[in-house]
C-alpha cells in the first residue's frame, strides 16, 4: 500500500477536520448565497458530528455576498470598496450558516482573523485557545479573514492559506477544500480538455505547483496553486488535505468514508513542534538571506543554526527579531526564521567567521545569525 493509499485508509481514525468552502460554491457563482448548498453541506457536517467528528469551517463568500447585495457585477479593485462589500456580505453569510446549523440543533460562532492574529505569538496562542474552547463546547466555529479591516499588505492572501493555518492551529487531522473543480489535474482543465485528475499525491511535491493553475475565479483570490500550497502548509502539523468538488452529492460523507474522490494530499512528515508550526505559517517576511551551498547543506542535513559565514547576501530592511526568508543561490526557499541582527548589522557580518564578529560590530554579539530553535525548514 502506497503512502497516499494508507493516508486515505486512515480517515476512519480522524476526529477533527477543517472544511474550507470557496466563494463560487457559497454564492452560486455570484448570484447571491447558495442556501441550498449551505443546507446540504451543513446536513453532511451534522451527520459527521453524530459520528464524533469535530468540525471547523473556513468560509469564503463575504465579499461575493456583499457584491450581490449591493448589485455589483464585478469584484471591486479598491481596498475600501472590498472592505465595504465584506462588511455588508458578512452579515448575510453568518446568518445563513447559523440558520442552517440551528436546524440540526448546533450552535455556531463567528471567528474573524487578520494576519496579526497569527504573526504575533501571543495572539496566535490566544486564537488557538479560543478555537479549541469552542470546539470543546460542541460549537462549530465559522472562520473567515476579517476583510473589513485587512489590506493587501497584511492579508493572508486567500482563504486556502487561512484554512491551512487554522488546521495548524487546531492540530486538525484533515483539511477538506471544497471548490468548483474536481481536484488537481496534471494540467489546467480549462485550457486542456485532456487533463487528467490526480487522485493521490504527496503534499509538498515541488512538481505539483507546476501543474496547478494560478488563475482563480471571478469571485475568489486563489487558484488551484493556492490550494496546493495550502496542502503543503497543512502538512506541517501532520494534517492530510483533500481537494474535491463541493457540488458532488454527499461529498463530505464520501471523503470521510475514504472514497476515491477529488485529490488526496498525503504527508509522511512528522508534525512540527507548535512553535515551528507558527514560524512556518507566517505569511509576511521582512527580508531575505541568500545562502551558499555549504550553509544550505548544514541547515537541511544537520539541523544546525545559521551562522554568518554561510550568508552571501542580505536583502531588505528589518530589525532584530524579524522574520526573514533563507534562500539558496538559485532563489529556492530553504528556511525561515527570526534573525538576531538588524539588516545593517547582518550585512556587515555576512560571510564572516564567528571569531570576527566582535571586531567588526564593535561589541560582543550572537554567534548565530538565526538560532536553530527559531529556524524552520520549508
């Protein structure tokens, strides 16, 4: 049995899942909220809850519902109009979920997150505690990005990424991404009618992003590529991911029965420690360090700290404690971590050995540019 086959077979042991539903499904392609679809998904989730499965929903659709209510035919381009649409649409979106779950005797809770809720360590832990408490009380959290205040500079980028971060926060067993596509194909089916659906893949396989289309729908921000990246991110806490067509009858029940539907992203990786999950899930980075081949080998094979001697270039402006990305000389992402020096200091000591740092800086300093406890491999 392959790793992906065994992952699908393990679904019977899964007890906590995150379900993300995209805008095209939730708003019937922009014609207003798809209440029939919501009722169907909620019915399926209520049945799963009866089997002892805990569920958290990441719901898109606030902007799209706001557009429908305001009579807008195209997604607005300005931040303020997007925020206004989200504010209008969020009212109807939450009411629809609450009404549907009430039919099954379930309570819901609205949880709106912004980037600072996961970038700040204390707020990250607070969000984790709140979500775990709600789930423990038998409440179904309805999570969305707080589009009414988020801007392009501080947003998650798309709800696929947010869903993966929620899976990390909750140590979920499975992330289910429902979309209007059958799953991941070996090429874009909108451009290649002969594209083949991939049923079982490994999360993090670099070849997958080459197959995925970056083109999203009219209403959403993401494309298939964001879903592939979300699967890779979710895998860091040990979560499997399924991308499936939300319009298929009884799709959630079929996924949880282990049926061959959609694309299953398995992971053979052990879950990261909570702190490293937090580091890996950061969306915004402040700068980049270009590493030589020796440093890349040390980080990837030995799990050691990053020393200045292995750094060839320092890009960006940042302060001590900022999150920076580590890349190889070809630009491939290797790791990210919290740096011990501000950018101007890092440039002075790049390429130097540890015994040279004090003479260059004029003061004693940390021998590590990034300590291994504050570093996570990608």
